[in-house]
C-alpha cells in the first residue's frame, strides 16, 4: 500500500503546472470482518481497500476530489489526472478562499506499528469457545489500517498500524443485554477470556426482573464506556475553537464566565499511544500532547490552521473539524472493586446511548441508559433498571457533583466501520457523581 501511494504521489505531482499545489491523503485497510449471531458465524470476509483524497490549490482557490484506488497503476493514474483536470477547471469558476491554508514542506514522518495480532485464520477459534452457551452477537474488525499524506513541496507522512476490535452484546432470553468491546493490538487469549467472564457475570445479573426507577436525581457510578460517550460530545460543538468563536460551543461559559469543572477533572489530547497518526489530512503534525482541561480549568481548545488564520490565534494543527482524535482523561483514586460500596445507594450505569445536546450553551446532554444498568442498595447490585432518559449538564457531573474518579484507565476504541474502519480511541476512567438527573 505504501509503495502504491508513493508511486501515485510522484506521478500526480509531476503533472502540476506553475502556481498549482496538491495535497494527497490516503485512507486504506487490509481487514477481516466476522459477524456473529447466537454464537455462530453468520458472515465473514476480507476487505483490501484504499481511497485517495486530493486537495487542489490554485490562484487562491481550493477544490477537493478523490477516488478509490484499484491497484492497477495505469488506471489509478488516469483517475488522478482526470480529477486534477476537473478541479483545475472548477477552480476558475469559484471565489477566492479568504482563509486558505497553503501546504508547506515541514518535517516528514514514517511510523509503522507492529503487533502480535490475531491471525485471520485463528480468529473464530480464539473467540467462540469463551462465548459458548450464550446468545453472543457482535462483529470483529481485525487487521491493518493505513494513513498517508503528501504534498508537491516534498512533505510526506506514512502511518500503518495493526489492531482488532470485537464489539459485541450478550443477550438474555428476555432480550436484556450486556455490551462489551474487547480491543487492542496484541491479542492475549487469557485477557480476552477474563474480559468475557466479566461480561457473563453481568449477564447473570440481567436475568433478574428489571426495576422501574422514578424520575429524579440519583448518586451514580458511570463505567468508562459511559464516560467515553460523554467525552465524545466534546467533539460536537465543544472543544473546537471555531465553535467557541461562533457562539455554539458548550464550553462558552468556561471561556467567557470563568466557570470551572471539578479539580478532579483533567483531559489531554494524547497521541503518544499511537492509536492514530499525529498528522492531519493537511499533513500538519500536532504536538504529542495538548492539555485541554487541567484540574477543571479550560487551558486550550482544538485549533485548526484555518481557524487560526480566521481568528488570529495559534494553531495546534487539529483536523479541520476540530474534533478529539486521541483524548485521555486523568485517573483518580477509587478502585473498581470498591465502587458499589462507595456508591451505597443509586445507579450503576455501564453504557449510555443516543446522546445529544439539549441545551448546548448550558452544557446539558440528554440520552438513554442502555444495556447493563443497575440499581444499587446497601452497596450491592439489586437488579437491572428499565431504560430511562437522562438530561443533565457536564458542568454538574464533571463539575460540582463529581465525587471521585477511578484509579484505572480503560481504552475505549472508535468502532465505526461506516465506509472504513475508524482510527482513534478515548482513554478514560469511570466516575462517581453525587447527583445525576433522570427525567423520563
């Protein structure tokens, strides 16, 4: 794949005229997908795929194009040259871009992450025995992913990684569910089996009759998967500099009114684990670590070079959408084994879903409880709860109501396979809050 990318770069750059610039971005994978239902293999296959994105710049104007790489050199070159010709014509018809970001010849990079992964031919035999006797539903995405970026000035980046992600649910006869997501780079069989064992323990609790919980405010424990979903909302009208400048960010109160979250809450954009490349689609390289919220205080936002030019601030080379790519929340002091005792009486929420802003400016998020969510009393899990809607502000549950943070971090990977496998992960702990609002 890297050789194909390099060949296309050389050929397409050589076809540019005076005053023309071109940035190329490759997204590719060589993946195995296995779909399971009722602990049987329902579908399996291999995907060898790559797309090339083109950004053409001429006379102060930008056009974008792209095509799927076929692997046939002559055909791919023709597709690329045709796209350049189309964009060359289009660039004569559109207005100038006042915040145009020009490519530069800064440093290049090449990063290939090796792994002792799960061989394609061994995947089914490694996964199914631990699931025996359960209604196991899920999908395995496994293999290599590639990212490349280059421009005609000489800058070139290549990132290649190998990983697996088993995103699954275990289902009771009454259709109650426990969700799990076992993911990583090195496949360690006993760790996988221990992970599944924890899911099976939750499944036995889900066989109890669900309790109906009244609306109101409850002391609540959120597992890391639920916290990751909340942090994911920060990428949507949240930590973006452009969103703040445009007045549509939930972080406006932190910047404009000096409102702070709990001193126990800190989050950084951390590329050191290598879940995704440090370079963005423009080929710009972000710092390895960017402190965003430090002990409850907003320190930095995500700033793309386009926003930097528009608003006169320094860029930290975020993607154009200014979303989180590899966030890491700081751990605390509470141990998972002591969670129910510390909770004493209230909610134990393993998963949440259907999140949306109900009041963006106020930081209010609404959504539903999902899967293994329980009522706890006397420090013991009593029963699962019926699905409830919540509506509360992160200024409360990451702020004044935050009691304690788990001492262990969990990696929650991006699991989307829409169009292609996604890179990136959220690394975070669970949290204990004193009050969380159920509304329906």
